[in-house]
C-alpha cells in the first residue's frame, strides 16, 4: 500500500533548475542578492516595509526580543500551547516565559488570561497564530491595552504565511515584530530559515546588525554594536523564491483539503476538527481532537497513514515542569492529533484517510 505521510515538503524541477542556474553563474552561496530578492518578495506579500531573513524561526524570535530590549530577568507571556521553540527563544537570552492558556476554539493565546498574568516585569507577549488562526478576541483592543503598558507584542506567525486577520492585515504584521518559519513542514520551505518582519525603521536597523556581527555594513568590519552570526544563504533564497511562486496555489489547496476533511468527517462524532475562517486563513496542518487518540494513531500507522500528536502542554514538559493545571492546552496534549496535511494530497488520499478513521471507530464502538 502507498504510504500517506502526515506532512512532507514539496520541491520540484523549478527549484532544481533555479539552483543549477545560480551555481552555474558563480554564486557565492552566502547571503547576497538572492537573499535581498526573497526579503523583498516576502515583504511585498505580507505588506510590510522590512523583512530580515535569518537562519531559522527560533532565532528570529530571539532577535525580535533582543531588538526590543528584552533581557535577563524580564518576563514574556507565552501561550502554553505552542512549539517549544517559542519559550526557548526567549529563555536563550535569560528572559522568563510565563505560560497562560489558549482559547478553546482557536488555540491562540487567551487575551483575558494574558492580561491577568501581566506584572511589572512583563516586557512582551508572544502571540502565536496557531495553525494560521487568529484569536477570536479582538487583537486591536488587546494591542491598545499593551501599548498603554509599554508591553510589546511579538507575533510568532511561524505557521501563518498566507493567512490574514479579518481586516485584511496579514497575520504577523500587527505586533511590533512578526516572525515566520521556513522549516521543512511549513507551507513553503527552504529547509531551515526564518523571516522577521516589521514596519519600524529603527527596529529593522537593529535587527540587521544583530544578525550580522553588529557590523555597520556587510563586508566592513566596523562594529558600533554587539551582534552575532545568524545569516541566511543565497542557496536557501533561490529555493525560497521558487517556493513563493507556488504559495498562492498552496494556500488555495490547503483550504480545499480542510473542506474535504470537514465534509467527510462531519458525521464522525469522535473527531472534532478545529475550525478555520477559510475566507482569511489557510490551515498549515489539519488538526483535531480525537477520542482514543493513541490507538487511532497506531491504527493509522498500521494502514500506512501518517499522523502526529499535537504539541503537548509546555508547562508539563520536563524542560519546564510546572504544577499548575492549564486546561485547554492539557486537553490538546491528551487528544490533539494532526492528520495528513501535505499540499500534495489528492482528494482520493483524503477519502482513504477519512474512511480508515471511520473504520477504526466502528471497530472500537
């Protein structure tokens, strides 16, 4: 039987040919003109002034915090449902993540709980747009609240390229700084890589120097500030430029895939898909709560179908172990499952997955 993976990147002959042309023309490989082209393509796509490419999405969050003056002993409020990179990114500079629960329907940070968690040490709030979704509560009202307290919003939009708020603003562009990821499972990929976006000129200036040794200018070893080496490469940029050309089709296809799943599983009460505003947002993965999840995962594996457990609650990970019960994220940790979600899925693949899920629950009813 054909194996249906939970997720896989999609590179084609276009990327291969583009790389061949680049290498044949004496490309230096390190970041240069192709990186600048990709930065412009991303900035234009999400409608911001500045895009700064770095080596991965975790570092993009770390640099965002550094550029905003966050450091040792400061507190940053983080959703308890997210990839561990989110809190790790600020822990790297000695700041402390403070975990709060997420909305039950969107899995984005609960603004009311975030407000209650604010202290005199709070310097920023990480808004993670889970699977391309935006919070159900009004982000503009919450942003105004944070502005009054001089608290920054950093948008971890790693999973949200091609998704928008209801007012048409691209997710990742309402905070002081936004971050995207281009790791292998994302909607477009450069293998590894991250992008920082902002409309703030001074922040852009800081970010570009933070990622390049603090140099005043590339290739000139004059340093007015401390910086590091978190640069991108033109090899990745060549791939990324081809991937960006495919993004509109992938966004459309992801929405179609979700709609097919929703239709085929609508009578399967044991599976609850997390909903999407398909007018504005594009699912990165097909996520759901599944009864008897662990046995379903094994059953799918036996049938050559890949699935993946959703992120467990951060506060219960050994790396962060805290005693507090955080209800929604802990429920996702027990029942959350990502179903096959690759852009390459055919309608027939999705039907096979759904029929297999239905057969599991019939056998276990």
